[in-house]
C-alpha cells in the first residue's frame, strides 16, 4: 500500500486534492508551452485514469449531506492548505522555464 501524502484527509479527499494539484500543473504547462508532445502525453495519461477517479471521488464528496462536507470540499478544491507540500504543484521539466 502506498503511503498517504495527506494523512489529515480521507482517502477520497486526498484523491481530489492530488488531482487538483496535478491539473494545475498540467494547466500551467499548457499555458507555458501550448504545443508540446510531452505535455499532451501527460494530459492524456491523466485523463485516461486519475482524472476519472478524481471525478468519482468528487461526486462522492458532493453526495455527503452536511454543511461540514460542503466546507471540506471547498477546502480540498482550493488546495491552499496542501499545495506547499506537493511536488505536483510546481511542475517543471529540464530545459523549461519555471516562471
């Protein structure tokens, strides 16, 4: 079993948080270099698997009936509490500008 990166989150919340960070990295890569085979391959790989699992996880969170759950979803999607500790939040490749 893989070690959890955010043990303070449930597994479902962690799936959504990590997906959010990954998507932000991919979006930044597309913004920086809109025509790039490596980025396209990474995006396709994400969409073929982790992206759908993240959609399922977010649907699961959205199905929770309480106001606390709604607040948790907002925190997880905002990603602000988790972005600093994720390598996916600052995606870089050799030879690519980081700003």
